[in-house]
C-alpha cells in the first residue's frame, strides 16, 4: 500500500469505527430515556409536567401563575384545575386552593395568624 493510499484509507477507517461506536452509544441512551423508570438522587428543573396518555396535563409543578412563587396544580382527567398548593403573584403567603368542577376557585386554606417579625 502506498503512502497516498494510506492517507485515504486510514482516515476513512477511523471515521467508520467512530460512527459505529457513536451509533451504539446513542442507541443505549435512547433506550434508557424510554424506560418506564428513572432513579436519581436529585432532580433539578424549572418545571415538571405530568400528562395522561392523551396529552392532558394532570399535574403541573413550577411557577405557573403570572410570576408567582412555586406552585403545584393538580387537575382532573380533563385538565381542569382541582386543587393548587403554593403562592399567588398578588400575595406572598402560601395557600391550598380548591376549585369547582368548572375550574373556578371554590375556597382556600391560608394561614390566619400574622407572622412574627
């Protein structure tokens, strides 16, 4: 094999080996991402959304109400708010809010005692 042939064949050989290894690694990562479970010591994210098989949002964790603090919204099977836990943009204190069948606020639980300075 001449030097000129080596400069053509060996780079192509290494390229082919690299692509084959990359394809095997990517296939393993895709399989792991599609598994039914995930185990981790800590999960950091800005927002977490749990959906049903039809794509309906069932649980929404994050900053969901117009710039308010953290909030958890649990919805019924049709995606209508059922209960919410967290803060509102207009108030700093936390609350548990209840919603009727149409998603309109029906009541809430909040702290009744003033905070100590």
